[in-house]
C-alpha cells in the first residue's frame, strides 16, 4: 500500500480534499501546484508556473489548468473542477474520482461508467516542461479524450481579467499548438505523443474564484482564456502523453522523456523519503550557480533561509556536493558584500546583520558531516574572514562591544532577524540592541572557528584572539540574558530587557557551543518545553506573554501581526532537539522520536509530503502560509538524521 494514498470517500468530499495540496518543481524555479482533486484554490496554483527573465525572475502562471473530458457514444463527461463566483463548483469532475496515489508520481484514477482512466503528472528536471500521461485502463466502446487548456499568462501573485489586448493567434506545431497571449512572455507549446485534432473555440471563462485567497482577505476572482480544445482518440490499454512547455518537443520523444524522469524519482514510501523529495524541490540551478528557494508557492532566494536550511536540505539526505555548490554561490555573495557592500540581485537579504552568523553555523554542520580536514580545506579561509569581519566592525549594522564582547544591532525601524514581519513600515516585533540568538551564534562561531583553526600554524595568533573574545563574552552573556524566571530574555536594549518568552532562546541552548552551563541549559529548556513546545514545533510567543495570537488568519494586516506572535515554527524543533539530547543524552532519544511523529502526520495534510510555513499555536495546529517551506523541511530532516546517528 502506498504511503501517500487517498480513497474516493475523501476525494469526492471537497471539504476534506480541497485543503490538501500537491507540489512539483523542476529545480529551475518553476513549479506545478494545485489541490488533490485538481481545483485551483490559490492564484499561485497552476499546471505550469515558471520564472521569466526580464520580469524580475518572478513566477508566472502560463497554463492554469487542463480540463479533461471523456467522450463515449457522443456523450461528454467532464473531469474538470473549478469554483466560480458565489461558491459554485463546475463541472464537478471530482465525482468521477476513485483514487489518488502519490508514491512515485501523482496518479489520479477516474471511473466514468465502464471507463477507467488514470492520469499521472511529472515535471521534467531542469526544463520548463510538465508531462501528463493518460492511460485508458478499461473501456467497452470507442473513447475520445477532449482537453481544454485554461490560460493565464500573468504574475503568480496577480489576477487576470477579460481583455481585448490578448494575442489570439494559434500556431500549429507537431501534434499540438503554440500560443503567447502577451508580448514579453515565452510561447506555450501544448503537444501530444499522439496525433491530436485542434478545434478553435475561443472564450473567456469568467469569475473563477480562489477560495484560499478569499479566506486570506486578498483579491480572489479572475477570468481565464480558453482558446479551444484538443481531441484525441484512445484505445483500451493505450497511453497518451500531453506536454506543456516553453519550447517545442518532439512528439516521439515524450514517452522516453517520461520514462527517464520516472526512473530518477525516489518513491515516497516513508516519512524520510517524503522529506527527501521535498528537500530537493527547493534546489534551483541558474547560469552555473545553485540556490535554494525559501518556499512555495511564493518564495524567493533569501540569504538567511539559505544558510539556515542548507545543512538539512543537503547533508541530511547525503547530498554533500549540493551543499558545496549552494554554499559556494551564497558565500561568494556574502564575502562580496563584506568587501564592497554590494548587494546580490538573486540572493535577497544578504545585508542583514545575522547572515554571517548563520553562514558560520552552516559550515559548522558541514564540518560534522564531512570531517575537519575537508572542512578546513574548503572553508577555513572564509570562516576566518567572516570572524574577523565581524570583530573589526565591518558590518554596517552589527557592533561588537569592546568591554563585554557582546553583539548589538539597530532594529528600531527595520527587521533585523528572522522575526521580520512588518506593519506600517516598522517591525511588528521590534527586536533591537543585544539579541539573544545573535550573541549565542557569535559565541558558537568563535569557538567553532578556533576549533577548525587549531592545527593551522599561520592562524595561531588569530585563533588565540578568537578564544579570548569568546571567553570575554561568557559571563556578560549570562548576566545580560538570564532572567530570574530561568529563561533567556529575547533581547536587551540598554536597560530594557524584553520579558516575552520567545523561542530564540532555544537556538542559544541548542548550539554546539553555548555560554550557558548544563544546569542553565536545562533551566531554559524546561521553560521552552513548558510554554513553547507544540506537536508542530515551537511557538513564536508563549501563551502567557502579552500579545499572544496563536492563529495565522484574517486580513493581511492581522496575519502580519500574528506571524511571530504565537504560531509555531517546525524548524525550531532542530535546536530544541539538539538541546534536549545534550541535556538528557540517550534518555531523551525516545522523547524526540515521539516529537517527530507530529511531523509525520503532516505528510498527508496540507501540502502532501511536505511541511507548511507555520502552524497555529493552539490545537488543532492547522498549517498556514506557504504550502512548502525550506527551513521547516530542512530542520526536521536534520533532526531525523541526528536522531538516527544518536541511536547507532
């Protein structure tokens, strides 16, 4: 039985099936995303969504959906499903669904009378092309399939309205057609492995609703252009393949292309395999460089998310070469900024003050995986450069106090940490001064750099200076951040110590090197466990603290305010687990193993096989935000692999 399998009873019940989404990517920034029954519920959903050069590399929906119709004895049975204004669903093709299986590739099985038809979708790696294979498993009479493409040609975060500016031209290509609705977009080639008849029947399908956008309080209704339809006869036992891409394909090559791609897939037969597949979906290759997308369907390449997610998305699935490629791209951009102040057009947020600290943490994880000798050869020089860059005050918004050795930053009017929600141009969580995770990461970085440099004679003097700097800040760290309540203040600005209980203290106790002793770590861990821990990660704010908003719902402003004031983040479980195992050793293994069960449950919820951006801080801990988020997948993977190594 498949690990990801859903039966008829769930699939035909839209209340249960529409919240379940699926995602496929091609490692070039393109993706396909929709709900299990195939009804798009977000404006970002689409069958072929690609970044377009010259348009900011933002994702654009070219082909929104493809409605299939089974025709027997002249009678049409439409398998499509759309929601129109007023909550009306049509043409209700979900009533023909019998099963959905996602072990290898997404496969839907339909039954229309005596007809049994399967539909399997696959995204071609490193090419902007999606293939759909239709197989007629059973039929008692002649059968024809009709395919009606719904075209958008728009930014994935915008909506389309009926207009007269579209280009209606249809160009004949082998076994299909090509079209481009607007200037500046690439042509969309729609082709079949079998001969297909194209019938012109241009029309706007108006007032299509996206219920998720309606719930989020953002524009949610659009018109889509349908230029006509294809008709293809199909025999029992026969398969036909549909291709949608931005370049012409050879119809004869589609079968081999499909089979080659299938052979390279890791079956989603377990929790780990689901996360492994999800991890690789964030990879993006472009112009010889390699990046990580922060999430789907609206993520971009972010410096902080890249360094935070990199170990889990690569090392935890034994992809060391990918770590080196992505780190090489990101580190080059970071060192360039450190040297010249130049920003990077593809890696956003390289200027934030904690980026060097997260980069050093990522290299530390690589060292544990590849060994000190390899890490020293690969990264000793940039590690030394980044440490000295921070010590010398080279960053425009990161300052080292000469007396205490503690770091401080100015976050009064801009978001400087991962808690970066903004309202009215100012941070919702105004973290400024001495931030607890900044200083914990800095202490850890100094100790790690000294450890890595130990046998390097030419670094002996600098190594001693790094150790002295770390030693200098140990007592001030405890004096500054340790509260009478046994937890760590989130930040301290002058004489003000932020009393809210937040999860950044979990980072401080989960790092390899901490200014806290074991007893202090346990005291902090107890508070985190008692007030922040949920089955979906750590809350961003304790329910006992002022301003707790557990649910990420409501208008855009309400959601922005709630984002870091209560909802849980799965990625924080990585640092929590590290801290727990350091405090309790082998006796903590079973406990952390049970914690992972909460994430395994999510493999059949939300975006199947992946983890959402955040979860409500109160039961039932519903997933919200981006349907698949890099740091969450990464840290759950890293925790899973760490636990397995701990058990060995």
